[in-house]
C-alpha cells in the first residue's frame, strides 16, 4: 500500500509527532510511506520525506500555513498514485482519514466550564483557536474516516460536530514496549538518582509534560507538604518553571523537587521513579501515562485523561476524580504506599500496557486504510 502521513514536525519530542514516527516506523518495512512535514528530524529507514518550511509565528499562521501547504502536497501525492492519506487533526482539509488527537471545540468548552465565561470568551477570541476550529470542522466533514485516540475523543467529535458514530474508529495510542521497559529500572534508578542527588530510599514521584498549568503540576507541589519528607518530585519538561519554583519555596518543599528540564531519554526518568503523577485537567489521551505504565510503575492520573479509560482504579493505577485537588493526590499516593502496592500495581500496569503496543495500533490502522483502498 502507498500511504501518506502528515506531521508538522517529525520527531519523538511531542505526543502527536511521536505517534506519527512510531506509526511510520512500523508501516515502512511493508509499505511505501510518505511524510509531509516541515522538519524531518528523526530519520526512519524507507520513509520518503516531503520537507517544506512553514511560518512558525504567530501560532495562528503556523497552523494555517501548515494546513494550506498540505493541501497542495496531498493533491500531488494522489496524482503520484498514493492510495490513502492520513492527516493529524488540523493539519489538512483534504485527507482521506483524519486522526483526532484532540477536539479543539470540546477543549475550549471544557476550560470554559472549569474557569468561567470570561476565560471561555478569551479563548474564543484567540486567532489560533478560530483557525483550528475552522480546519477541524472542514476535515471532519470531508474525510472518509475518522480515527479517535480514545472513546472520549470519539464522543467529543460526535457531540460537537454531528459526525456519525459509525464513521469514527477508536484506536488507542500505542506504547513502545522496548523503550519503556521494567528492565531499565536498576541502571536508570542508579544513574538518574545519582545525577539529581536523590537517595536510594527516597520515594520518587515523576511528572512529565510541556504545559505545566493544564497538566496540574501546581497540585502535585501543593500535595508534597502532606506527604513524608522522603517523598521527592522530579519534573521533566521544558515549560516555564519559575512560578512553580516560587510555589515550591512558599510551600517549603523546594528542597524536595528536581526540575530536570527537557530530556531526550524520558524512559530513564520513569524507570528511576516509583510513581508517575499526572493530574491533568484535559488530556485527549496522554502517551506519558501508558509509557509510565509500560515501565512498570503505578500511575496516579485523572479521569479527564483519555488513557484513564485503560486503567482499572486501584488495580493497575489510581484515578483522581478532580484535577484540582492536592488533597486527593495525597490520598491516592498514601493508599499505594500504606498498602505496599508499589510492586504489584507496577506489574499489573505493565501487563495492561502490553495490550497497546505500536504493532497492534499499526495493524488496526491498516484495517481502516484497507476499508478505503479495497
């Protein structure tokens, strides 16, 4: 099969771009794979890259120029005999299949409900928001199939755009079971903890993300005073950390938090930690959740995350009812530690993650492609 994929950048540094890299890597050995991108950074053998720069600022022009560029490129792919083109979200308006990694209309509504009408109005007036909504509406109506990365995203697409449910196929995002593996624990635990001055007997919580505010870092920091002093937090991500460092000092927990910055080896940080905590307010899926589970550590996250659909509360992870409660975070972490569940819950988390390999995602995705090609 001859397949076209889009990704604004082609690397493993973000959730959507990692998704496309992982998928392309598994499609390329048996199929002709074309990538439409502005930056082809992680080279994949066999992939044919169509690299062309876009306008990066302001972000509204970034989104618009990327989608507009892809219109012409998709036409040329079809003229060249490509069988099916699969775009990501608001990256095109003329692909055969769109993979919805989020639903902008639902996200704006969600934050409006949580933060009030004034915030909702500000979001509605953002140029980027209006560009994304326009593209989102067009591609959802024009595409022949929609892939949703969680049941919650499927529900949002159907509810907000009136897309027939039978047009939408749920295929959960995958996890690289070799890269994220309990076998890494011993070495990573030694090296990462030594690097950041963490003791072998410390209980290490980890958090990873680009948007600290939406993903709830504030509430983890506010939870630390309610936990034993040997419980430390490692924050991985390149977002602005200054306000969170100030909050940590005000809460007298600055000496218990490591701001590690960006890492190209996030798997080592999961492997070096005991519990992954991710109290996100809105997360269409959350690859970090299944990556941590695959590493064999318990995850504490909210029901607002798409990946929470894969977790059985209290069995292979812990689910928070509220994304805004530091008290509930304390309660869930204490439950794991007081009941000596670190090891058993971690083992069960790994078993759950094993059901969602990228190989499985690739097979399911090919089934959807085949429906159009046949």
